[in-house]
C-alpha cells in the first residue's frame, strides 16, 4: 500500500476535498441586506436537480489553464470545428433583415415544416406534420419540457445507466422517480434488461440512441422488442436523438417509425451536434398532438420563443447541402478508430468501438484496482497531474463506474497528446503500485 502521505495520495485527497468544499460553498451562498446577512435557502424543487459533470470538469480545467498549465480537453461533448459558413451567413442575413423580434413560441412555420419533412431520414414518412413540431433553444429544454408535460408526482421513469445525467435530474424535478436500466456489454439497448423494471407506476421510458456516454445503439430486433414493451405497458417514450446522424454503421432509425409508436413518442433533437451549432441553442421536439399546446405553453413561460435569426440559420442547415454532416461523420470515424486502438494498446484498459456519437467509454477497472483509486480519483489525477480532462463514468450513473468518457471530436494532434499522457499516467500508476503496493486514498 502506498503510504498515505506520499505525493500521489496527498494530491488525490486534496482533489477530493477541493471538490467537496467547492460544492459546499455554492450551497452556502448568502447575501447582505441592510446590514443583515440573509441566507437564501433554495427550494427543495431545485435541490432535486443535479448538474452535468462535463461543465464542472471544464471549469476545473480552465482554472488549471489560467494558472499556466496545458490541458487537452476531451471532456466536453461538442464537435471541434465551426458552424458551416452557409448557416452563419443565413443568420447574419436574418439579423440584417430584422428577424430580431418575438415570434411564434412554437417556432417559425418554415422551420417547423422543414423539420417535419426531415423526419423521413429516420424512417418517419407519415403521421407527423409541422403542427407536431415545437422549436426550443436546444435539445435540453425539450427534455425538460417533455418530462414536465407528461409526469405526475410518483410516476416512475426508466432512464439509461450509464446515461445522460440530465434525465434523472429532470425526472426528480418533476416529482417523479428515475429507475435506471442497464445497457448491454457494448452500451446498447437490451429489452430483456428493461422489461423486469416495468411496474404499475412506470409512465415513461427515455431512450438515447446512439447513447451518451457509450455510443451504443439498438439493433432492429431490440428496437422492435422495446417498442412492443412500450405498447404493452402504455409507456410514453422520450427518444433523445441528438446523435442520430452521427453513426458509423450507415444506419439511421427511430423508435417513432415503428407501428403505433409515433402516437406515444416525443422525439427530441437539436442542431448542436450534427451541424456544429452547440452555442447557437437550437433544438426541437416532435410531439403527439395532445402535448403540443401544453409544451408550447411551457415555452411561453420559459423563453417566450427561440430567436428567429437562429431559427433561420437552422433552416439553412436543414435545407442546404448535407455534405458537411457526411464529412464530419467520416472524420469522426477515423478519430474513433485512432483513439479506440490507442486505448486498447494501454495496459489495463479495454475499449469497445462505439457505433455512434463521439465518445469512447473505456473500461479502466484494472488500472483503478491496481492503483487503489476510484473512477473519480483517476479522472482527477488525469486532469491535475497529466493535463487530460476526461469525465468519470460515475457521472452517468452507477453503471458508469470503472469507465472514463473521452470525446474524440477533437483534433488528431490532441488525440495523440491525450494518448501519450494517458500512457504516462498508466505507467506511473503501475510503477507506484509495484514499489508501494498501490495508492492508498482516504481513511
Ligand atoms: C444525450 C444528449 N442529449 C442532449 C444534449 C444537449 O443537447 P443541446 O446542446 O442541443 O441542448 C446532449 C449534450 O451533450 C446530450 O449528450
């Protein structure tokens, strides 16, 4: 066992302590009012919400950079590169043409039309029209609104584990109960692992295909089996398809295209990942008719509308040439292979090849066990001592333990540097465990 006062152990303890301390500080914020210090106690409703690890690690990484350190950023889920020029030009034109005022809360008719027409690539050729589309600032608000619109207190909602942490967070906010369902060995969907979790309180099933953080998909058979479960148990399906066009198997699908499913599915999507538009904040939902008016009312209460010049940029993205999307997917596939092969070359790391999205989700349990570190501690060590920002899989649910999430939507030079630093980290830990019998952390 490495003595508890060795530099590595002291460092990891300091990291863990810092994390706890900064979380505590944010809760204790208070402000002075006419000489009194008044503590503001947040409502339990908002304390039910949790944040997103990606943004927390980004802030920690930026702090290191401000202190002069170099960091390779593999933590944040956004493509490198820029928004396609025709899309930027459409927005600039729209601004000059005065598209700067409030508009229809559900979205501009032209964009709603284009979104409805674009559903064909997912296999949906009938049954959903512009009236089923509600435009919002990103996919996240639609996840939020969709769940708020369908859940009653005490309802149970099936969410993927590991999965995007916003799902359980919003489910709790709505007063409902997230029930995590496990994925298969390659991070894909397996109806047999979902079926036993369905009970009389189960109201909704959240799907995310391809999934964050695993990049897993559902085979055609699995998708049919899950659709059958949804029909049999009268479930609402929230299908988050933000990575739907970033697939390396040449397929595109949606559970909503299967018989009887469009009527009970809310498709959530955005322009963020496919068109390099994460900062524009443009997304949408395709909803069963009964929900459109309620979700539009949520939009009125939340944001009034989505900026019209941003919507016109989205219209240009959707109706213009799609070669930038095809080229981006081909580029990402090469980077995926490079990173996955590199990770599999490191001792103690095993990584499956994701079928979609742009994350590698390697299994690092052997490294952790040898060094006596938890997943969070390994991620903290990688950032602080080796300058590689990654996300611990635990941020995606208990099913993510023993894994790290690495985005490969970064330059090849950054991937090389990250692999070199990972190699260093793994070999430093191996040396430490040989000389000291492992790194001992905590009490
Ligand atoms: C699964 C999933 N859904 C939704 C989002 C958010 O998308 P947007 O930026 O369009 O709100 C993300 C972003 O990382 C994601 O991974």
